[in-house]
C-alpha cells in the first residue's frame, strides 16, 4: 500500500490550522512548514518553504496545500 504525505504551509495562521489539519487526516504523515515566515514577502522564501516540506516527506505520494485551503 502506498503512503501519502501531506504538506501544509502556514504563515502564523493558527486560527486555520485545526480545520486544515482535519482536512488532510487521510494522510499517513502531515508536515507543517512556514512557521519562520518573514514579515516582508519574498518569492524566494516560498520556494524554500515548499522545498523544505518535499524534502521531509517520506510518502510515495505528496499532497501540498496552503493553510487557508480546506478539503471538504
């Protein structure tokens, strides 16, 4: 059976984390990245944050979403 990893990217949005984590409860592992987001926007940081999650993921399939997105 294949293992599914879910990467959830956040930017200090604690009010969304509960619903976001519930919506990826199908995953075998959940990785949260982006907690160190800088105050000023940076495209470079987005790529680093996404890549951090992909490096940590151990699943055969990887699903990535932002903390403000939910699956119903």
